[in-house]
C-alpha cells in the first residue's frame, strides 16, 4: 500500500490553486491583455479555435497564472503533469494541454507535430470504444468507460510515448551500423558520425528519463492521482451543492448579508469540502502503470544502446593503445639502429682524420676492406645484441 507523501512548499504539485477572480472583476476587464488561439475539443468530439486571453483561461479552468506559464512555448519547462481542482495541466514533450472534465484546451494546435494528436483527440476521445488501450481498465470495471479526463490524458501519454519510441527506433537503426563500421575502420569521418549519434543519444535519453520520472512521481503519490479525478470531484461537488441548496432556502436573508465573506472564503471552503472526498484512483493508477512500463522499455533500449556505444569506445581505445605500443616499439628499434650506426660512424671518422698512421702506408687496400667489413659486422652484432636484450627485458615483443 502506498502512503501519500508529505506536501512541501517547494513542490508545485501541492501548491493550492489561487483564488480566481469573478467574471466581472477588474482583472478580467484589464486592457492590453494579450490573447492567443486555443483549440478547444469538447467531450463530444467537437472542436473549435478560440481567441482567448490568459485571464479567461484562468476563470475557465480555475488555474493560477504560474500553471499557465508551464504551457508557454517561449519558456522551457521540464515534462510535468499537474493535477488541480478543476483541471489537469499536461506538458510532455510537444504535447501541451489543459484537460478539464468536459473539454481539452490546446495552445499549440498549429504545430505540425501536434496535428496527429489533435486528430486522435477529435476522433477517439468522444468514442468510448475508440479508447486506445482497454487493457488499462480495472478488472472489476469491465465494460465501464473511462472518465473523459482519463481518456484525454491517455491520448497525451500515447502520443508522447509513440514519438519517443519512433525516435529511439530511428536512432538504433542508424547507430548500430555506424558503430560496427567504426570498429572495422577507424577514421575521422566515422568518428565524427559516432560523435553526433552519441549527442543525440544523450539528448533523447534525458527526455525519456524526464517523462519516466514524472510518471513514477505520480504513481508514488496518491494525493496527486486523487487530484486528477475531475469527474468524480465534480459529481461530489454537485451533490454537495444540491444538499446545501435546501438549507439555503431556509436562511436566504442571512446568506445575502454574508455574501462578501462567503466569496472571500470560496476557495478555502471548496478545499474543505473535498478534504473527506476519496476518489477511486485504481483506473488512473493502472493507466499510468501501462505507460510507465512502455516508457521504461524505451529507456532500457536507450540504455542498451549507450552500453554498446561505451563498449565500442573501449574497444577503439584498446585498438589505439595497441597501435601506440607498436609505434613505440618501432621507435625503440629505430633508436637502437641509430645508436649502432653512430658507433660505425665514429670508426669512419677516426679513419677520415688527417693524421699519419702506418695503415695508410700499405700499398694494398686489403686492410681497408677488412676494416670496413669489420666495422659493419661489429655494428650488426651490436644491433642484434641490443634487440635481444630489449626483448629479454620485455621492452619489445
């Protein structure tokens, strides 16, 4: 059994949503508020492009401004899935969306990478039979349709996992032949190719690791998963409002006098009413586990590829060390030959001196050839002795 983690002030997942201004507040009428197109896909599959501003989105979804900054395409935020009181914020790779209990809002719908996701969302989210993975349902809920927010979240995870899996497969098809070619022929071109592959491997591994860590965090925290059960929370709130409506009829005048105070405490009361609410998170947990296994498999493929790259680098280093040893042995051999030849040059230099000795007085040149061949033979003997001594001491193989 998992125990919910203690909420911390630094964790954005456990920060309470800020109280949103009413529809006719001054913030909503603020001039100069920039708006951008949002694709809105309803639970019936209908979609439309709306030009709305940040404050309209905040009132519509109940999200604070700091959560909307996560979806800003100009800012770089890591992969994040946040569960709030009325919405789920999804920022996974190219997928950026706000999921509520009845609709999905997509800020970057014009991105070509998002087009397949939008098409799947429009065609499959409204059809329960079109849910991509029916195996993620709980055994006891056979035939039970997943909630709208879960189906939309599943499509987000499916799109991200499919994209990362495709990139991993493409990298594998390019990396293994390049590494094998490098082991057979070490050259600058092959080394540069492998360097680019390794850079791509590190980048993809980091992206996959972030998605995996986010899913693992959600699976380890029951409070975060409970926040994402929007449909159940909405039904619970409706039931609470219907019961409180009977009591309001008996004391309408008193509530009219305390309207301002109730509005100030609206957010606190909503959190208090949901304090005892414990939604069933089994379906969401199984859904997240299914994609956690999938993204973990992708990460394992990248880990195996990284190990293959490391093994290839070790093999290349061994080959280079062997070549370096051969060059060093050749250097020792040439140095020994130079020393021996230098000894013969000394003998020649002695005979080349302009001095008078008895050897120059001989009429025949037999002594000259004897001296010449003797010097050469002596150099050869010295060279053989030096090489034999080096091999015996282990300097040469």
